C-alpha cells in the first residue's frame, strides 16, 4: 500500500491551480483535528480554514494546539487575502 501511495504522490502536481473567484466578503470557519505521527507521543494538529459558503479550504497549518499555531494560520490567511483584520470568536482549550 505504501509503495502505491508513494508512486501516486510522485506524479501528482506539486503546484496548486487556483481558479478565479469574484471578490466578495469571505466568511471563514476554522477547525482543527489531530492525529498521531509515528507514535502516540507525537500528536500533531491540522488547522483548517474553510470558506463557509463553498467549503473550500482557504488555509492550512500543521503544528501543535496552541495560540502560536492559531496565529500561524491567521498569518497565512492575511498573506493570501491581504486582510490585516479578523474577528476571532474563540479558541477552545480542553
């Protein structure tokens, strides 16, 4: 199975093609999910930013579950969308 995945990954385009979209107000929903990488001591969080209307992924960051990782994702969004302001509704701490 791993050989198949590696072979497929080798031929996949590394550059993402971005389609044109008309300018509009962008409402972003953010979520995070976690998984173990290699062993249970290496827990990684995948931070996602989704366009609330189209459900397209507009930003992603992989790291820990901290305010620093959240700010990394926000920095990505500010870079892509050239929007310096955002409204943070919550970062739920368990």
